[in-house]
């Protein structure tokens, strides 16, 4: 639902402005003449800072263990889940690092662990598996961040299908841009 300052098309309908809860639930997009109403209230900036810091020790531990830049892990996490450990995507990706259950099972086996499906939403395990995956992708793609992120988002098979190039998927290209932008801002 979009609320506009002025009618821009005949399809637009007038909507009375609400006070209270609805007024607190909007998210404004700069440069756009409409306001998107979010499903949940936007977090206050101090809440976001806590979310950003809450997992720093776990990120630092696994990033150091696997030789991955912790800021890259944090940028991926910010874009994937917004630091919300309870997020499950429409495609079934789970947790902070948005890992698909099949991928998590495969990664766990390579680490010598047996994964219980419900454990994937555990923040520490999710960060562990996501960081391990990023380290494997860094090794496979010689630390080429674009290819690493493309494989993280679209899958290694799609990167291979396009001859080790970023697949021409709009979603993947936007994802790479968003993570790199977040990476630059959190460093």
C-alpha cells in the first residue's frame, strides 16, 4: 500500500490518514513521492545498533577461525536478515545468514557435524555455517567478492553456468550492490 501526497493516476484511491499505530508503521523512501507502509514498526536507531552489536563476538570468532573479513560477514547478515534471527524467506532460507536447509546440511557434514533442522535458526550455528560458506566461496573464487556474493545469493551452480561470471539475474546484481554498499558503510 502506498500513500501519496497527491493523486498520480486514476487507479489511485483516496485513503484517510491514520493516527497512532498506522502513523508509527510507515517507512519513507527518499526521492519518492509515496510512502510505503511497513508490516511492522521500523526499529529505532538505538535498537538497530544493539542488533548490529549483539552478534559481534560470534562473528569475530568464526571470521577469525575461517579467515573471512568480519565486516563482510556482518554486511551479508545485514542484507540477508536485517539482524533478525527468526527470518525465514519465501524460498525457505533460515536465520541471520539466510541459509537454505539443504546447504546447511551439506556444510554441517563437511564440518563433521550432524545438523538438526530446528538448530539452523540458532544464531551461533547460523553464523558459523554462513561464515564457513563464505570462506569456501572465497577459496573457490580467489576472494573475488562479486563472485562470492553471486554464489551466496544465486548458488554456485548458477555462477558456474555463466562461466564463472556474475549471473545476469536482477536480484543477484542488486544483492551484490547492497552487500558491497553495506560493507563500505559498516567498516
